[in-house]
C-alpha cells in the first residue's frame, strides 16, 4: 500500500471541508485504483444531484464531475428515434458541454445512454473555496442545460409549470 503524501492529505481535508461549506452532503467515498481519493456528494441539497470530486493518482488536478443516464422513458424514445434525430440530439448535447469548455464522455449502448460532464481544476499551492464552488456550480449548470435539452427532445407533453424552480414544487425538477 502506497501512503498518501502530506500535501495530498491536506488537499483531501480541504476538499472535504469545501464540500461541506458549500452545502454538499457527503456520500460514500468511491474507491478506485486510479484515484488518490474521491468524494461523492449530493449538491446543492438532499434533493440535488450526485457530484464527484476526484484526485487522480500522480496528477496535479482534481476533477469535478456529474453523470446523467437517460431515464427509461427517454431512452425508449431515443432508441425509437431515427438516425438523423439521434445524431442531432448527440450533437446538441456535445455543443452544450463543449460551449462550457468541459471534458465529457458519452456512452451509448443498448442498455443505457449516459453522459458525464468533467471539469479539471489545476492546483498550484492550494484550492480556494471560491474556485471549488465555481467549478461545482458550472458543472451543475451545464448538467441542467443538458436536462432541458433532454426534455426538449423526448417530452412532447412537457408543460411550462414542469420547469418550476420553486422549493414547494413536487415535480422533482427543483434542485
């Protein structure tokens, strides 16, 4: 077992503190051999989305990411779409993510359609809470833009009130 350096231990503590400070709810820590360490947290609250903060091994950056699977109804409509509509949807999705200068992965196979939005935050001496917060907010904002695109493509019966941002909204769209 390789021991973590003092600077990596300090950065891990700082990231954990930043997650809690911005209102994230820590979940189980993912363990993967390619990670120095990783955090999974709900953001911005308990009805939020899963966000990951990952420190890859032997790298001087962290990755802030979130992934979205198409739900069963959307996946069925995607599968039923013609090739032109599928390509158009994927291009629009890529355009949204690339516009915000994020890295991304799109996985499309018969079982699932998943896209992951990834922001790389390079670290010089330390990681400020402002830098961390802006990265998390930017990834979340991009994911919400992608969710709206999904609704546009696959929910012909969407209503204006489905897009409510009120806290008492029962549709589950409020984060």
